[in-house]
């Protein structure tokens, strides 16, 4: 039987499905990046998280995206990856 | 060479609907008596009469394969290869190609032919799709004849929720005919996946949106404007806010392709308005991978995210068009893209002077986003003809109106700080003693559109992302 041929309107890319990293068994000796994505009141949320981590004796480092309207620049992501083993990205309004 | 044609002899492509073909019917009969002849008949296998080998070419395959542009076309083959060709009726030419039997005694010496059916508008693209190489690079997807191609598009996730026009090769080729740009030219990287988008992909999505080929320059211009980094399409796409791309077209192309800037300009019913805006959204969805509920995190969205596109009314030469105000030369085609939420109707049937109407408009504009938020998003004011007349009759032009609105859109800080009027939302308390502007000086875009009757204008709120002025703004681009 004949058929109708359509053309693919997509970018014809297939996403690579990657397995999620297993959570570390312990946070001892690890540093957690706390990234404020620049939305309103993001700093308040990060402040609370930072307090909880501090009470638990876990080291944290804070970062901030230049603007919430654009994706984080590559050098910032590289810096976070180089200095930390985990990251929390804060979404807030 | 196409089947059924002589390896050595003459071929004439003709149609009954062509007066010149009818004129030379006796010549074709004479040539048939003289030797090997096949007539490829485009519209009537009974024409010409009295010729033995008439090939029914109503499907136009042979005409296409012979690359015929006009009829009658006389071709001489030798050893299976074309060695001579002439078009129309020209006695000397026909005798040179076919010999003395082509003299056509009693006929005029010369008469031009007609266009071949194989090159009529829209036909050639269909013939390329059926019998030639369309040259398209996008993946071909076969849909069974028992399957509904529209449903196939839904099933593959290519739709915005409304049926799309199935992107067949002939439709895509016709769409590509609307631009001189090469199909493999990359227009840009479409967020969120930053996928390269070729002119061919634009054409496919424009087909699906329902565009006509003559819209292609506008669709391409809209897409290029949307990819201006200052427009921050990625951020607009993934925001929880209502906004989506609002497209405003200026210049003669808006009239040429029949865009609506008049009655119901922001509503339904005009093909160009509806499909150009939709094409942009489909490109973002299909090429960029911007799917609602995935990267598109809108809390509520707005109906304009199906399509939101209109033209400015440029019928009054006294009014400076939006594109000119934003730096494009007069008379040029241009697109302005704004991060627009829904339409907020503004009613004022009592103001009679510019001063009254400015104060009234300012009251409406204060409501953008929230009455106590300032600089948290810009706005488009769509000024209707009756409201515009109040300014025009008083001798006001665009610049004077803009200045007056800017002054009227200042608020005492104490009125808009957090907690004022027992409403927690608002500006920081530190601004209590300041005078606060609702919008930055270039934050209110005024555009004329609408039907002649109705003291109604429209306010289209922007996006909080615009508050970072250096990083996110409305953009205006000339359409190439």
C-alpha cells in the first residue's frame, strides 16, 4: 500500500538519557554549593538552607546567577563543579 | 528519456487549451505522416486529432521530465538524446528542427505559445515531490494511507493542541518558494535545546501553522528577532509568568500579505495574523523542544501563546509608526517582538481632551502586573482609532503623547511601598519619599490598531524579566 510522506519538523535530536547520580552515603567532608538563581527572595531561601547545613556541620559555598532570565554561564557552572561535590539550586518567588 | 517517446524522431508537448497548439494541429498531423512523432498531450488525450501516437500526460509526468516550460514545445531526439528544441510556433524554427513537413502552409509565420501546465503555480512543486528530487534534508516519515496525517502529527507531539497542516513535500517546496534563502541556511539556535534551525525547518513549521508562502520573509524575520539575545527567548519560554512572544509587524509587507490592523486586530479571523504568530510558537516547540509543562513552566499561561501577532495601522501619515520610533527607516518592513501577557481592555467613553485621556490611560496602565509594582515589567498600549482621534484632533503626535504618559505614570513612593493601603505587595520601603516611575522612559510601546468604532484601547502587560533593562528588552528588527 502506498503512503503519505511527511517531513519531521523537529531538530531530529535524541536526548541522551543519563542515570541520576546516586546520593552520597554521607555529607561529611563534602562541600555543598548553594546557588541563588536570581529570582525574588531567593536569598531568603538560601539563608535558611545555609543555616540548616551549618547546624549539621556541613560546609557550604554560595553562588549567584548574574540574572534569572538567562541560563547560568559556563564558567560559573565549572567553578561550582570544581569547588563542590553537591549543589542546591534555589527556585523562588 | 521518458517512456513511450521515440529514440529517434520528434516529440511535441501540447495542450488543447492553448490557441497556438490548436493552430499548429495541421502541422502535427503533417509531421505524423512524415515520420516518427509522439505528441505529449497535457489536457486531452483526444488532442491533436489525426495523430497516431498521442500520449496521455494529464498527470504531467512526461512534461515534467522533459522540463517543458511552454507549449507547444517541439523536440527532436537522436539516439535517445535530445538534439534540438523550439518553443511556440515559429515556421523557420520548426522547419529547422523538423524539416519541410513543418512548413504549416497558410499559418502565420510566428505565434507565441502558452505556459505549460507543468509549471502552473503550485503544480511544479507537486511534480517535483512525485517524480523528482525535492532536495529536502529533514527525515521522511511515512504515514499509511489509512491513517489520518493530522492525527499522525498529534501523535508525534508536533502540535500546539490545534490541528496542524501535514507537512508534505509539495507544501514544503511551495513554502520554500516564498523566500530566496537557501533551505540549508541555519537561521539560528532555538532554545531551550539550542538546536540549529534551517530555513527548511522554518518552512516545515510554517506549513504546519497554516502559513502561505508569501509569509515566509515575515516568519523568518520574526524568528531572527526572537533569537536576538536581548529578547531572552529562553527565559521567556521557561518563566512561570503569563507572557509569550507578541509580534507586531510594520511596513508595506503587512498590507501586501493582508495582515489585519483594523477591526478585531487582536482577535481571530485573519490568516496572516494567526499563522505567523503560530509558526514562531511551533518552531520553538518542535525545533527548540520548548514544551509546556516541561521547560515551559507557566503557572497559567495565556491564550496568546497559541499565536499573538498583528500589524500596526499606518494609514495616518501623521502618526510615527512603532518601527520608526524604534529606529527603523520609514517605509521599511519590520518586526517588533514584545514579551506580552494577555489583552487587558481599557474603556474610556467620557474623556474628550488629551489631558483627560492621558490621566485616564495612566490609571489603566498602573494596573500592569500590580498597581503597586513599578519597573517590574513594561507594556504595550494599543491605541484604538477613536481614542487616537482625541489626540490627533488636538494636534498631539506620538512623542507628545509618550511624554505626557511618562509624566502621568509617576507615583509617590508612599503610595506604592509594601504595606501601603494595607497591601503587602509593593516597592521597597526605602522608596517612600521618592517619586517612582511605573515604566522606564522607553518601557511603554504605543501602537495604533483597531476598528473605527469604540472608545476602547488595549493594554498588554509585559514580563518581569524586562525589569533588568540591560539584559532583556523588546526588540525591533528590519525584515530582510
